C-alpha cells in the first residue's frame, strides 16, 4: 500500500485539479453568457418600418448570428436594401438600416415611381435629373421587383454606363428594341438577351469617340456589328 500511495495521491490531485478547472470553465462561460446577454435593440440609419422579432434576438452578443435576422427583416420589408448589425458590448445591438435608393424613374401609363439598381420599385421617386424609363407595364407595387424584360434591360444599361455616359431617357422602339437617349447620342439595343457584350461594346465605342473628339448621332447595337451614324 505504501508503495502505491504516492501514485494514488497524484491521481487524486489530478482529478481534483481537473474538477476545479471544469468548474471554473463552466462558471466562466455561464458568467459570460449572463454578462453579454442581448437586452437592448436600437434601430438607426434610414427611416424605415422595421419589424423586430424579439425571439430571434434571444441569446448572447458574442455568439449572435446576424444573417438569419437580416434575412427575416428584409423579407418583411423589401424596401430595405441591407442592414448592418453593430454590437455594443455588453448588451446592446444596433441595426443600421439602408433603404433602397432609386437610380432611375419609371414612367407607366398609371404611375411615376422610382426604381433601384436591382429593379425594385422604391418608395422614393428621386430627383428630376435621374434617367427616365418610359415603358408601359402593369400596375407596379412598392417593394416589388420588376420582371418586365425591357425594364430590367433598361436598368442594367443605366447602372453599367453611369460612370461614362448620362442617359436621360429610355423608351421602347418598334416591337423588340429600346432607344436610350443620351446628351450626345441615341443608343439602340434589344429589349431582351444578354446585355453584357452590348455594354462592353458601347463602352469601347464611347471611349474611342471621345478620344477622337467627335461623338456619333446614333449608335445601333442590335446587330452583330455596331452601326454608327454621325
């Protein structure tokens, strides 16, 4: 017995130390969970109706998962483009709301509304200097994403050319075309189809003509090769 006594004592010491470490760890975790429990939710940023489901915010600041909350809020209010969640320790969450902002105005036979870069109808019309998309579509609803191909094509044209050309107005031309009126040129494109090669061609042409110092009156991009008229 005496020969095994030191070993037995060491085992007991190890067990006691392990239990102590476990107790301290569990106690520390419990303290952190209690100390950083979410108690306050603050909404800032753009003015918007934000429906906060308190059940989704039950939890701890450290382990809080924001993606599900952002998705839920955006689904309940499609006019919100994105939300930034900031943690103010020990117990406050700040929701910074960014609403959808129009990049153009959409004129139909029944309404004049704003439309953002993703084709969603906004509750803000925007200034008169924004491009005007004049296309007759069914009744539009705030927060709805436009599905009309001509409108979607027009939005993409405005978004991807805004850095080098200011489009003033886009309207339907004939049955399958769009006419975009810029300050210097009239631009023709198709209402449907992949617009990416059209945008690449248009940018190359515009940059080249500006270097030469002469802008064409018409740029027709509805065919395999662009047709340019001065």
